[in-house]
């Protein structure tokens, strides 16, 4: 009789401890996450002037299917909901609202395009919905103070342009530069980056600036006009369709300046092959991704994993398309972040973990290049390597270059 209260006390104490432990281990979810599912929203240009990028969304969908087949993320299956906006900002607004308010996704991942994502940046930040790892290199995405719910992925266009400008000054100090750019933030970022390095001499070095609209069916007249300026260097800031047109037209009219082209249009399958390998010979760019069709990577451990993924989940896909290795890297990084989140799948923690990546190396990034972020640095990849198109493939040369955006 005397021992009963003691037993009751012990049982009560144990119950309290179990209750406390349960509280500590409690799972935290926001809209779009449960014990069994993580809803991820995506906007892609499956049609329209930037449709060459559509393979990115298809690659990510296949990657997440592979993750689900392997048990998901802590038992949760990824529900990847991807819509087409045809690279049209009004459609982007419509589809983004649908993802957030109707589909109730946890966050938006790797949505494509500078003008398109600019159209929904304020909306998503007001709603406090992560706009994560955007498929656009605009430097504006690296602004954690004013837009804490937005983060880019690839090296910024401005950073790449700085590397181009330094290369031009080192190899062709008396260059007469023509700049051909898309008339939006994407194109203007590159122009700013060039002028960052050219400085007070920008007006002397850059002898022509010519812009184009994505609604134009062809840019042939622009290329003819630029040839007439007498420029001996062309910095070509255009998306795949127009990049291929530019290379082809330059070849047709016999214009052979030093040709530096944005890395968003380096796809062999979507740009160089359609333009013609002879016409593409000698084009320069700066890259951070491995080329799956290049034999130099055949024994690379990361590339072997990528090829095994393609064989099983995307059989027959064109591995020469750089957008595939890009989509794979972005999806792999997203899974890394979700794994870091553990059972705290709130939107706030997703952004916290995305801003706490300590040198992650996706399988398809060039060795020495990694993903790194902090609360003050929303630019995940800030390294590049120069390369030249030769004999049907991109040849890397020189050292990995750091191109951190100025703050």
C-alpha cells in the first residue's frame, strides 16, 4: 500500500518525459507538406520562344520520380506540379497563382526566366512562399534583404559578363566590342557586367549595343547591322533559338569576330548542332556544368550516376543537351535542401536550409565548382571556367574562376 503512490509517481514522471520527448520530436508542416507528400510547384517554357528549356522541367520530373522510387525523402513522396507559361509573364502570373492558391504547393522550384519570374517575385515574397533556385542568372535574385523568399541557382549573368570582359581585355586589349542582347533584365545584366570591368573606357571599347525582342521571328537583320559596325568582338546575350540563328547568320555572311556567348545557350543539341558545327567552331563561353556527350567525363563518378539515371528514367534523351545536366543538378540540390530540413517542412525552414549550403557538389558540376550559400549570400554558384567550341564539343581551358557578385 505504501509503494503504490511511488509507482504512480514514477509512471506519471515517465509519461511526462515521453510527452516532452514527443513534443520535441514533433513534425512541423506548412501548406503543401504532410507525413506522406511534399508538393513542389514549377513553371517552365514548354512552348513559345524559350521552349528549348522545356527539357529542364522534364529532367527534374524524372529525377524526382527516381527519388520517389527509392523511398522519397524520409518516406515522403515528391508531388512535382509543373505548368507551361510559354515564357509569357501574364501566363506566369496566372500559373503561379494557380500553384499557390489552388494546388497549394509548399514552394516554387527552379521556375524559368528573368522577365517571367520578375512578374511574380513580389507576389511570392508577400505570400512568403519560397521562390527557390530560379532558372535564371539575373543578379537581382541575390537580394536577401529586400526579397528574403527568392533565390537563384546558376552563376549570375553579371558575374559571367565580368569574366568575359576580363578575358577580352587580356587577349584583345584593343577590342572593338559589339553587344547583342535580349531587351530585358536578362540581357541588361550582362551589359552592366561588361561595363563593371571596362569602367570609364566602356564607351570606347563598346562600339555598338543592339537589342532584340523575344517576339521577333528572326534576328538576321540585327546581325547584318552589327557586322557593319566593324566590331571584332561580339558578346552574344541571347536565348537558344536566337543564339542558333546568330551563329548561322554570322557564318552565312562571313563575319568572324571573337564570339563570346552566354552559357544559357551553350547546348550542343539545342544550339550548336542546329546552327551547324562548322559555323559554331571557335565560339567562346564560360561554363560550370559537365557535358554528358563529352568523352572526357566517361570515367567520372558523377557522370556515371547521371548516365545511369538517363538510361532508366529518360531513355533515348539527347544527352548533348546541356539543359539536362542543369535540371539534374538543380533537382539534386533541391533534394539536398529538403533532406537538411528533416521533419521541419515549413516554408521558413526551407529558406533557412537553402541559405545554409556548405559546399555541396552536384554530380554534373565541373570539378572544383560547388554550391554554397549563407544568410547574406543568395547566389549558390559563383564559379566558372572558360571554354571554346571545337570539333563538335566544348573544350574547357584555364583555371576555375571565382566571380562573386559585388555587394
